[in-house]
C-alpha cells in the first residue's frame, strides 16, 4: 500500500520536472529584463550628453533596433 502511494507521488514529481515550458518562458523574460536594464543604465550614464559617446551609443542602438524591425 505505501509503496503504491510513493510510486504515484514519484511519477507525478517526474512529470512536473520534465515540464520545461514554464521554465523556458521565465528564462526569456529574465533575458529581456537584463537587456532592458542594460539599456536603462546606458541611458542614465550618458544623460545630458548629446555630443559625444552617449549620442554615438544612442545612434548605434537606434540603428540596430531599426534593422531588426526591417527584416
């Protein structure tokens, strides 16, 4: 009796461990969060800098984003 109950719980646990759809979605959301954090930190670091490195970085990022949208 106890062995059957343990086997049922073990099989349910294996099904839960093999389901990776939720984990993969969380990984993609985390990756998007990291990318947004990098962009926000670049923007804050170069705030008010319209002539030098900040403008060059902003222009390069804008070109990359436009290139992704055009494909």
